[in-house]
C-alpha cells in the first residue's frame, strides 16, 4: 500500500511540471495476452441406432451409415486442430468370445466436421484401427461440429449376437500441436 | 526506479499468463444400438416325404407294414443369435384317412421316431405311440439347452417305422407330420 501511494505521488509531480519547467513524460505500458484455447459449448451427444441386425441376422449397415449427432465448440488459435477417435459398438450383454459365424462388434468410421469461416474442415477415424485418426487444422472457429457415421461393418460379416451394443465417438480440439 | 519496477512486474505477469493458458477440449457422442433375440429355421428340404406303398403286397408280411427306409430332411442355415435355446419336435403318427375304428388285428396308424441332431445335448428325439385306432397319435420331444448362440444345418431323421401290434394296415391314404420349433428354453 505504501509503495503504490509513492508511485502515485511521483506521477502527480510530473503532471504538474509543465507549469514550472520543460515537459517530461512518463509512460506506463500495459500488456496482456490471450492463451490458445478450445472449448465445447455442447460436449456430449447420443446416437441411438435401434435394431442393428437385418434379414439373416447380420448387420444392417444402413442403420448405422448416415446416423449423426451435433456437438458445438470453438478454438481461438490459428493452429488449432481437431481429431476424432471412433470406438466400435460392442455387445455389452454377451460375455465371452462369439461362436463361429457370430459377431459382437460393429466397426464404423466417424467423421466430425467443423465450419470455420474458410469452409468446412473434417477429421475422421475408423474404429477398426486403434487410436485416433489424423488431426485436421481447424484454426479459429466457433461452430457446430457434426458427427456422422459411415462404413459400418462387422469384422467377419457374421450374424450379430443379441443384446445391447455401445460405442462412442470422441472429438478432441487441441489449441496447437 | 520504483515505477520501473512496477512496469516490469506487469510485463512478467502477462508472459506468465500466456504460458499456461493452452486448453484442449473433448466432446463425445455416445452410440448405442441393440440386437433382438432371433431364431431362424432353414426351409426343410424336402418339404414333404412320400413313403409310397406302406404295406407289403406279397410274402409272409403281405398286408402288414413293409420295411421303410430311414428318411432325412435337412434344415440348412438354422440359427439362434442368443444362448439358452431349445429345439422341440412334435410328431404325429401316420394315420389312415378313414377314421373308422379298425377291426381287431388291423391298424390305421404307423408310428415312427423323429430325431434332430446338433442342437443342444441331448438331441431332440421322440417316437410316436399311436394306438391301432389312431388315438394318442402326437408325441413331443425336446432337446437339451443350447447354451450359446449357434448357426448350423440341422438334420431331421425319421426312422423305426412300425405299426401298433404289427397289425394289418387298413387301406387308404395315410398322412402324418413333424413340426420342429427352435426357440427360447
């Protein structure tokens, strides 16, 4: 408290100086910064596919392909990237390895599309390959992020075992690589 | 000097803010689906069996049931996509179209055994036990429980054809049936 008052007094003296002598100026520089940042305004969604099997008991890919949901987010840095990691639909009811000719996994490709001012930017990933897909530079943007499923398939093309299936699509916005 | 110190302090504060403020974000869309319990029996091949002439027409067994060869019906591409299923057989003996009670020594029924392999343990099997007059013509048999989902080509075998009391068969057309059901135990 004492220090601030001292500085204030010095400034007051400088301001009064022109009346008595040559002008002099003191400058206070003011700086700040904005960190690179990404956030989701809507960070969760749910894609309910319903019955997955078709005639003959195998996957009805048309149920999965084209299914979608919408997240919403933004990034404030020009180097911001978006990545997608798709996690396959897994039968959470059936325990153990499936018998010959049956399947408990449905793979798919997930594509997330953000819309910076320069035009849509997409990133995708296949659940059949471990890990996230390649990042795409989205830069500065604030928009919906549309998540669309495609290329649905089971590993062996067999019949799906009855039960409930769960998977997910993770979308990550990273301020800079 | 004191003012300089304050300005320098502000500059340092600004740099520190820039260094810690990178923030990534994660969003997630959950994906759910389901698969219903389903059992499918392949179309039987052949869908009907014609045994032809049932009784011997000459020799010591003339008028009585002749030797009838075992019959096989295939049900390809049968499956259930869930565990805990059972195969059931409901067989009805071959009965003469003439429903009149046959005289002593005669019969209007031909019994047989039905069995289906490769679903559950033990396999489903049943033998009809119709009386000479055709009563109690239907019998049922179940397999053991099939614990896991299964896809298989099933085989229904008809065998052990016999007439009650080895009686003489009344004349006319005969018809019987076998119904197979695949479903939850």
